[in-house]
C-alpha cells in the first residue's frame, strides 16, 4: 500500500446503491444485544454528569477490546461517576451506524469503512470520529497446500467479510497493486473475492470452498488453528506498521449537548488502553471473559494468544491511514467523490491527553474548524 497522503475528497458509492448496508466492521459473537457482561456498580453518592446515562455500542471482537475491557473492568464507569453506561453490542457496522442515527446509542467503537460511509451518507451531519482505539489485527491466511507464495493467490478463492468492508477494500487494493484485475462488485477476476460472513468462514475453509481469507482477528487465528498459514500481515503494508482498524465515533448532537460525558468516556478509553498495554495478560483474559459473557464461548488459547499479539491498542486515530483507506475505496471503484473534511473532532481527546501528560494527536486535515 502507498504511504498515507492528504485526501481532500472521497467519493460516495455510484454503482452499488445498497453499499451503505454492506459496509461493516467484522464482529464475533452474538447479535445486537444490550447485555455486555459484568458492569461496574454506580456508587449511590456518585455525581452524575450532564446526562443520566450514556449509550455505548461496540462489537464483541478483540479489535474492540478497549470497550470490552473498559466495561468489564469498570474503567469507563469510574470516569463517568453517576452517569450510567448502557451498553449494546453489534455484529455489523451498518446496524451500529443506524443505532447512532436513531439515538439508540450515543457513542460507538467501530471500523473505518462504516465511519466513512455513515458520515458520507448523512452528508457529514451525523457523526464525528473522536478517537482511535486499535491498529492491526488483520491477516491474509491461506491453505498452504494450495498457496505457497503471494503470486499463488492469483486464480484462487479468497474470502473477505463483506462487500465494501474494510478488509474487502484492502484486499481489492492489494490485488490491484499486483497488477491483477477483479470486478469490485461481483468479486470475479484474476482472484475470486468471496464475501463470507466471519462466523462461517472457518467452515468454508474446512470445506474447501475458499482457499484463504483476508480477515480480522480472531477469525484469522481460528483459520490458522484449522491448518491455514499466515501469508501476509496487513500491518506490514503500512508506514510504521500502523493503520486504523477501530475508532470511536459520537453523534454530533450528543457531543454538543453533553461534552462532559464525551470527555469522560474518552478519559476512560485512554486509561483503559494504558491499563491494557501495562497489563497485557490480564487484559487479554478480561477481554476473553467479556467475549464469553456475550457469546457464551471463550476463545481457546491457540486462537486468543496469536490474535491478541497482532493488535495494538492506542488513542491516536491514525487519521492519515483513514485517508488512504478512503483512496483505496475510490481506486477499487466502490466509492465516488465526496468531501470528508469535518469527520474528525479530536479536541476533546487532545484535552484528555494533555491532562494525562500525553502528546496530542493529528486529524490529517480532516478535522472540524
């Protein structure tokens, strides 16, 4: 992938009218739910902020571990005082964006493609990206009997989670950089791009209906546990091996009406990431406990351990890499030109970071003025 460079415009979808319903970060576990496992008790004498509750959405997915751990360990609730968290979990980006637009949630952890598409579809009037959360955790894993090198991917069937989602765009861009051609909408061409729900990708691999997959964790490590081999870690394609996989969004109305609550959630997120990085084994166990509570099944160590190692938890939204991902969508033919300026508002985050003695982060020229 090319190094990140400023992007002033992104194009909204032209050939796929239904794409807003297809752009998704990739979930693990149950359907949308209001149950998120253990929640911290709110002390009777705790002082409320400007809202009684804050409705927070995220995925039961390791790349959303900041939210999983922050709720599980009470680190988010601690910063909110008497303002109670009402959590909801989602499997798909579009459903979380719809929840944000309807007011069912106020703040959400979500992937870059749904953020871009949600903002674009609403003509920049619904959300802001207010923080980063995670980088990495995406791999190309293949059947080693059929694919022994990158050039062997040509002519094979490679799964992605959904048409137009973050990993789908990444694979299409990588294919283009090899000089191969694929029709973005149908997935047909020099490589067969097979859009497959992450929940059934392992079965598709075991049945031989796909030869590999470009997928996030823990799906990648599940496939490896079934005999697949990691052929490429997407982090290796990015400058400094960092790219946004999860960020935090907020509805513009909630940000305007309850800036103190937004700041408290961001403070909790920053402190959660700090705790995760200082206590990786304990944090990994906490995230897995939250997943077990949500899905009814914990990840085995052979899946959890390699998956966890491939994800970096950080506060920087890596805005320049969002630009580049948008460019890849344009180049693949999925998106047409639209202005993304104003998608970020990092002022509350930078206020929190300054108070914590940390460096400010940059919006790559796409912040509100």
